[in-house]
């Protein structure tokens, strides 16, 4: 009986350690994914800003050319 209980305790401890490792891995994966999402959001913001800048410059050039040709 003593050996049986020790074996069950050993299995329980092994399972607990495995679950802790799995949890740590998943937390790391979640942190990396969150970082990637932040990077993507920054890239989208930068692209949107660049598009607005381009539109402003294009509109400014159109207005300038209408004065010159006007």
C-alpha cells in the first residue's frame, strides 16, 4: 500500500509539473502574440498616416498648380 500511494503521489506531481510547464508556455505564446498585435496596430497606424500625408500633398500640389495655371 505504501508504494502504491508513493507512486500515485509521484504521478500527481509529474502531472502538476507538466501542467505548470504548459501554462508557462501558453503565457509566453500569448505575450508574443500580444507583441505582434501591437506591432501590426502600429504599422496600420503608420500606413494610414502616410496615406493622409500623401492626400494632403497631392491636394496641395493641385491647388498650387491651379494658382500657377490659373
